[in-house]
């Protein structure tokens, strides 16, 4: 196990561009991320249990809380590897706001790519943010106006898809896919 830890530390020490290139090559070799060790939150459209046409893995955070926001996401189509998109947000925000902003950016890209096909497409969204996933589903309240707006924006985008489900996965699974 010590060898693995040393390897992970060496990868983490690489400059960001080299690390991103290495992770992209690994995704090409090994394809889409493995099925998540998900927590069952009952996060699915009412009549859908099959495989998804698209998979979205997202994560966000801030340097300081609040602080400079950042995020990344990867979209996979039919199990084929997807490129990781890195985001830096110009505003000071909390970790939760960065998670939402990343999810919204990813959904915007997917909806733009799909166009009219969105209404017939299925999407599985994976993330490690309990707050975002639970608020989008309505299991947890969004107490502040800005969080309610982010939640409502995410719901509006998801409603444009045929079917969708949200899956909470452990943080290490998000890191494995996204590299942070």
C-alpha cells in the first residue's frame, strides 16, 4: 500500500497540465469510471432503472470557504471516456455554490450538445455533495435565496432530459475520475 501512496503523491505533485494529460490517457485506456459505490438516496426518475445514455461526474470547491471557486466535470456517452473540464469561477463562493455552479455548467454543455435529443436522453449524475443532491431532490431545504436559485436552476435543466437519476458516490471515486 505504501507504493500506491507514493505513486499517488507523485501524480499529485505533477504540474496541472501534466497531471491532466496523464489522467486523460488513463481514462482512454480504462474507459468510463466503474459503477459507483453509491448511497441509495432514492434519486431517480419514477420509472427508470436501466443504463444511462450519458454519465456526468462533477465536483466543486473553493480555496477558502468562501473563497475562489473551482470545479471539474466529465461527461461520458455510452460508456466512452469523456474529457475532464476544469472550471475557475470569477466570484468568491462557498464550496456548495461551487458544486452547484459546476453541475450547472456540465448540464449546460450536455443540453447544448444534445439539442432536441435531450428530451429522449437519459442521464446519470454522480457527485459527492450530499447537500447539492439532496436539495435538488427536495429532501433537504435550501434555506438561503442564492441556494434556492441554484437548486431551481439545476432542476430546470434536469427537467429538459427524458429521464435522469442522481447518485451520491464517495469522494475518492470523484477524485479518481476528475483528478482533484
